[in-house]
C-alpha cells in the first residue's frame, strides 16, 4: 500500500498509484500541471470549468495556490560533473 499526501484541504493529492505520482485534483486524473498549462496558454478559469465539468472553481484556485507554495520553497543548484 502506497503513502498518499494531501494538500489544501484535500483538493490536491499525491498518490504514487495515480498519474505516476504527479499531484492531481482530489482523486481525479486531472493533474495540477495540466490546469496550470491551460491557464498559462491563456484559458480562463471559466474555460477550464466548461471543458471539465467535474472540476470546481476552488480546484483551479487550489492548483494556483499549490504552485505558489512550491515556488516559495528554497532551491539549491547542484553542479553535475
């Protein structure tokens, strides 16, 4: 049995058994990355919700919040031979 991580009141889930362990929206097979890519391509929240009616506005916002939290981490660059 794999270990599952949950974030933002369960809206974002990381399960090694789902989508190769990529963060997904609350048990659906919609990755956070996909939602962010749609937004980055110029799609609006309304566009995404129309195309994927199983999502809620709070899911889209959770993806943005999750990405913001990741970017708030400290990152160290390692030199590779």
